[in-house]
């Protein structure tokens, strides 16, 4: 009888099966980070240090736009988020959408917002809570203006869907470590110090959102 009681105690203490997909571009992938985890890996490690075990999947791809993410997200996330787990999606894109090619943005602002709207609709039908991390700043002031304009539109769209949005572009523009490492790198991606700063900025929104995912709440 004593052994049965112990088994019950263990069951009560077991943590939920939390699985998070980080889906996005090269910043999600952590390009430029000498320590490799990027901001996504840092947020996952932060959760583990706080005793909140989870399985995280980094699905960042270099040069991906919102259109690319929309095409691949369903298949990639369904394979990793089985029924019965406490699943969630962290989305981040925008720098590649606002990159100029042949004088025009790779993705128009209107289409970027439309892609986000469709992403939120698809993920909502799956019952997966979403956190959206806004695009960061780069070394080009003109590009940053386009990023900031898109950031405002993405934030407004998330607000309409009651989805949490963490804007970072203005803070990163003024962050000395981020700016220096981006300048010393490829003009877009920082090193480890920059990703430390970005993860710290995202951490409060991440903590609140992850707590709701762990609790099985979709009222985010």
C-alpha cells in the first residue's frame, strides 16, 4: 500500500508535456550567435532553469519571409505537436519581408499582415496558443524604418486577434551591444551579447505566455 501511495505522489508531481515550436527566420535560428542557441534557445533554457521543463523545436530558416513560413508551418508543427500535449507556437518574421529586391520589398506590408492573419487563423483552428515576437533592428536606418512600420501593423493585427505581441525593433535600435555586434557582423545579425539582450527583452512576454500554455489555457 505504501508503494501505491508513492506512485500517486509521483503522478501528481509530474510536469505537463509542454512542446513549443519557434517558427521564423534567421534571427529565430540564431545566426551569428557564437554560443548557438539564439534568443529562442535562451528563452527555453530560462524556462528550464525556473523548473518549467519543455521540449522546444527551433524552426528558423534563413531568408524566410512570412509567405515562406505560411507555406511550411502546418506540416512542420503538426509533426511535432501531437494531440494531448500542451502545445504552443512562437512566431517571428519581418526583416526579410521588408528587405528590398529590385526596388521593392520582398513582401508588401499588406501581404505580410494578410499572411499573419492566415497564420493565426490556421493555428487557432489547431487550438495552439501563439506568441508573436516582432522583427528586430538591423544596421541600415532606411530598412529599420520599414521594419518599424511593419512592426506596428503586425502588432495591431495581433491585438485584433487577442494574441500577445512583443515589439522589439525600437529597443534594439537603441541598444548599444546589439548595434555594435550587428555592425561588426553582417549588418543584420548580432553575436551572443545581442541575443542575450533580445532574449531578456522578450522574457517577460514569454514567461506570461508560457505559464498559460503550461496551464492549458488558450485565453491569452
